């Protein structure tokens, strides 16, 4: 069947040119389009539908854990941005500035938010007065703008969609627990929904967020063995609260500064999905996030009853809550096969006159290419079972990539050699000094990805400077 | 019970000062907060939760009718905005302009979108080539910015949240059908979910959207008898398509310009809810949009088992899909009564030791103040019944306000007298001339609200100029 299959939209092989392969998928799977402003992209319906599913999944988790959504202004006065010294140093160079409203020049210029700590703090300083007002656990879904020099679909946009959580707590312990809880939510979502295995850990001071005391991160490994930072959660201590004069009276009427967190993930996750799972035929979407989980295609659809049969199967699956689409357009089966392969639809169900005679259909898996002849009586149960199997297989395959390309190293030379010949992550002990981080960048071309929660004792000394080691750290080349 | 009830957050009476009453509700029901940028507001959790429910309800309707969501850039190059002459004239005076990115001055300044026709058209010109590519039925949920001189919570923000649908069709007929369909969706939503009766009609050329051939509108009447334009749907013909060079090859390979629509509603709807339903004790929310539909309050909660009983009732209602909250904080019942009254929660369920003995609870309606003693065995059915009854009562009350304050008039003097003594809407015949519209503005202080779909024959001549009348039109004072 369908031997006539042909590629209507050939893409560059990832072995030939990984960057071009990635860009080809972004455009040919119709995830994005370019615009007349450099670095600004359109999320087309199929790309945005993935983001809507990410939103729905995470938003449910945020609400389950007691967070509330709000909407803050897009524009931040320059004076507000400048209140926290480290923060403004990190972000001001990347701000887009509004200088005119209508035909009038503004008295103070306004930046388009690169992140919203400052406006949340300003608001909190108005509404938080007493212990009764804490905790405040807010989140917003919005876009932010960072005027970067280079851009790439999903990975580096001048404007991108994200969520930013901002919370305020009576104690440091509670704020740290919140920071860690949100990282766990991100990690679980990546693994259980996006089928992307993560390394959880803490950023070094050099790599942490501007203004944070501590940044937690989840790091994923892509097909090309580079790292993608896929979500971060920051603990601020009371630094912002002091800068913005946020205080609360405790039960004994003593004034204190609350402790603060922020955490976020963005459309960058979609880039991660592409580079974790895709292949030379296009996108491969994890079933739990796929906008279309099953496509039902009629074969020889001009024959009587075939279109109705296909529609019937789709209706049965939709009734089970499966996200399903039927394509009864006049394109050839070969065209349709290639199209839904490119779009990474996890399962394809085919039904034609011969199948109908045998009370069966064919189910093809996008992740492995395997085909199954399935009795129509078992359609719902088999589809449910296969969607789970596809998820599990995609996760295990990605996990193998991460594990097989993570190398414990005990010398700088070993890291350099591994990076030059294999790529991937190198694990070493580390003394905690910035100088050693800079040395690794200079000599091996790697940055620290994180100090992982799961520590191993690879030795007693820092292989870079020879001083006593404090922690095991992971190095890699990052997007 | 609860005779000690007291106002913890008194608000200005609407009869004393309607504007202050409105602002008081916006702040004391914790819907919004002000920011350091004039005209920019924060949507606080309770206000944003109303918007989330509006989004969820409308988004479902948009998808049911075949629309897809996308995300377009926030920034529009000045040259793109200028491509359609009428459109730029309407919007350029209200644009906020980005002139610098990081430390560099931009070669071309970019405006923050006041609306996105131009970017959708630019995108459509890239992706539409053939009849196979039509229709395109896109929508986006985002914020837009209009640099207005004055501002008021929900009614006039410099930045506000909205949705903007933008569609492209092969024929004018199909585009007009789309424009009308979306107006009907807005009207049904207003009436069946927000309990706000609407007048559906067409805007005059003077009042239509910049660049549109025809603008459809739904107009609502507020407590103070002023009009609120609550949703609009625009038919553009092929004007934008020509300006942006969007063409498609039909089945005979002939090139044509497609026909276009756009349609939108915004957070302004929340202002409409407040001014349609609220009273001097605060907000009154229609049950189908209320973030909290039922609040369960324990009475004498220090007595054994009371808090558990209240929680038990809430759990039972939540299991039925009711949006329910229990407040077991140490605030007094009087404080809690006033708080949830201010927040407009449709039903309050009270349970105390005496109720528990009698296997009953008390249910109080926010819209009428009526109280019912309800057997605990009938909790779910009675709550469901009352939520529907509250909606119906609120809708009928608002409809009466609209009908009783709409006056058929046959002379300018009569309109002037009605507007001066009663306010509300005046219906007259109209010749269709701009001069008569301007005359009414000058002499009666009213603008045309719409030419309603439901026409009446009030006479044969325009009462303003005496020429033959074409249509019946509605006049009023608008927000």
C-alpha cells in the first residue's frame, strides 16, 4: 500500500546541516513564518497549537499549586527598571525603548518588558501590608522582548511568548520551597508530557539570572548533543523587596521584607521538542502535546463508503478525547502521508476498501515507522495503548542520547578531547571558582550547564586548578 | 444570623456619583490596580479570572466555527502601517513608537500594534497563493496599545487585552457571512453568558472602523443609560488585499484578490458587566462568567465540625463542576458577607451548628438578596437551579432597563427632550446623510449607535432634514 509515497517537501538531512534541518522543519511543518522585522516571528496555527497545549498543561499545574494569573502592563518606565542594580545591568542593554506616544515625545522613556520583576515588585509594594496578604503567588502568560543581535526560530526571538511566575513569601524557607517546587513541575512536564529527559540542577553565580540569589535549571540534550536550558526558577532572597520597599507586618506587628521568587518557560520548549525528537522526514511530536494525535486517511477514497468509514473512525476516537483529524481532500495518499509525517503526527490510521472488507484498519507509528493491522473492534484500546507506547519509546530514546553522551572526566584534557570528538556533556568536579569556569570556556569552548542535584564523587580535587573540589558540575555547549 | 453584618469596604452610591461608584467597584472588588504609567492598568487575579472565563467561552466558539489561533509580533514597522490609507489615518495618531533597540537608534521606527490588520495582511501575502489556501480563519489573543488622552478602568486603557480575528475568503459573500456569523457569536455570548442584552446593527460610515467597508456592532445599555459598544465585526471587501498585494489563483488559474474580515472584543466587556449588573454593595457577576459561583461560609466556625461541614458542601459542589470557594479564615462572618457581596459572588451558602442539626443550609442570592433554607439532600440540584434562575433574572432586569429607556422619536426636539430628561437611546428614521449625524451631535449631544437589524417604520422622512428616510437609527451617549 502507498508505495507511491513521495516527499512533497524534502528537507535537508540533519547529518548534512543540522541548522538547516532545524530551520526547514520550522518552516515546512508550518510552525513559524518570518516577518519584516528581524528576529520577530509569527507562530502559525500549528506552532501556536503546540504552545496552547503547553499552556493548558502547565496552567493546570500552576493552579493546582495555588497560583493565580494576572496581566501586567507591557511597558516599564526606565526609572522603575533601574531600581534593582544587578537586574538593570543584565537587561537594559537588550531593551526596546518607546520614546513617543502619538505625536508627543514622552517625558520618560518606557521599555517593552524584557521580564517583569520590576512591575510585579511595584504592584506588590502597593498591595502587601500584613502577614494576611502573604503568600502572593502570581503568574502571567505574555510576550517579552529582548533586542538580541542574532535570532533563530523558537530558540532566540527578539519577542517570544512565555509565562513568568512571581511570588512573595513571609520566609526564605517558604520561598526556596516554592522555587524548588516550580522546577519540579517543569521537570515533570518535560519528561512526562514532552518526552524530554532533563538534568535538574543549580546554575553557577556566573550563569544565574540578573538579580537572583540562586537559579535552578532544567537542561536537556538535543540531537546534536548541545544543551538547551528549558526552564528556570529563581530565588531572590529579599533583595528586590528592599529595592522596592515591600514590607509586611507580621502577627506581632513587626515589619519585615518578604522573600521572592520568579520562574519561567517559553516557546523555546518547542525548539527543544523539534531538536530532541525530529528526524529527516520532519517533526516527531510527543503524543501528549501533539495538536493532532491521530490522522485518519482514507485510501482509494473515490470508492463508495471509504470517506464515511474514515470519518466514522475519527468520530469514535474523538469521542474518547483523542485529538484526531481526517483528511478527505483531493490530494493523493502519498502527499498526505508525507504531509502528516512532516507535521509529526504520532499515529496515522489508514482505511481503504480492502480493510473495510476485513473489518480492520492499518495504524502506522511516526516514531518507529512500525505498522499494525488492527481489528476495528479494538480501535480505541489499541490507539490509547499505542499513544502511551510512542511516548515511552520517545522518552527512552532521548534518555539514551543524554546518558550515552554524558562523560565523567577527571582532567581538562579529557573534557577537551571528548568535546572535540564526541560533543555532549562532560561531568567534572569543581572548586566553585569563577576563574575555573572562565578557563573551561577559553580552553574547551564549554560553559557550565548546572551543578546537578544528583551528585557523584568523581574525585577530591578540581581538575582545572587542583584545589579541593566542592561539587560535581556539568559542562557543555549550549543554545 | 449575621445581624452584625457591616460594610468593611463602603463604596460610593451610584446615585450620588456613578463614575466614582464604578471606580470604587473596580478597585475594592480587587479587579484592577493602577500603575506608574498613566492609562495602564494591572488586571488583578479576580479581574483576570473573569477575562480567562470570557476567553475560554469565546475561544471554544471560535474553534467550533473553524478558526485557528496564531501569535503575531507586537511591533509593526511604520512603512507597513502606512500601506492602507484610511487605516493609518485612523490609528497613527494613537500609536506608541519604539525608536531604539538596546543602545542603537532604529533605522525605521516601529509602533506597538494598535490592531493587527497590517501584519496579518503581510503574512497572508506570503502564504496565500491558491484557492486551496482559502479560507484563512485566524484569531489572536493579545494586548494592543492606543495612546489615548484619557483613561478609565476597562473602558479606556492605553493598553488592553482583546482578541482579534482576521479572515480571508475567496468571495465577498463568504466574507460577509463570516462577519455576520462572528457578530452573532458575540451577541449570543453577551446575552447567554454575560446576561447583557444587546442591540445588533450596522455602524454608519462616520462610526465605522478605519479601513472597513462595513462595521457590525453590538450595543449594550448601562445602568446610567449610556451605551457601551461591546463587540464589533468588520467587512473590508478587498481593499486591504489590494493594498498588500494578496492574490490567489482560482480553480481556472485566474488571479483574484480575496475578501477580508476582522472582529474583536476586549476587556471592555468587564466594564460592561460591572455597569449592567452592579449595585451599591458592589459587583454582581452573572453565574456563567463568575470565577467563584458559590462561596460556602461556616457560621460559628469555632464549634466542632462546622468547618468540616462547610468544606464537605464545597467538595460536593466542586464534584458537580461548580466553581466554589470556602472561606475558613479567622475574619468575622460579617466581614466575609460584605467581602463576597462586594465581589459579586452569585450564591452564598451558609452552614452553622443549628443548620447541621436540621440537615439544612441557607442559600442567599446576590442578585435579589433572597434567602432559602435548603435540605442538604437537595444541595446540588438547588444550587444548579438557582444559578440558572440568577442568570435569567439578571438578563431580564437588564433587558427591562434597555427597553424602558429606548424611545421612538419623530422630531429632533423630542430626542433632545428625552436625552435631557431621561437619557437612554432614541430611535428615529434617518436619511443616511453625515450632515444629519453631525447635526444630532451638535444639537442633542448624541452619536449614532447603530442602524439596528430589527427595523421599525417610524415614519417616511428623516426628522432632521425632512428628506426621505432610508433606515431607522439609534442615537445615544456612548462610553
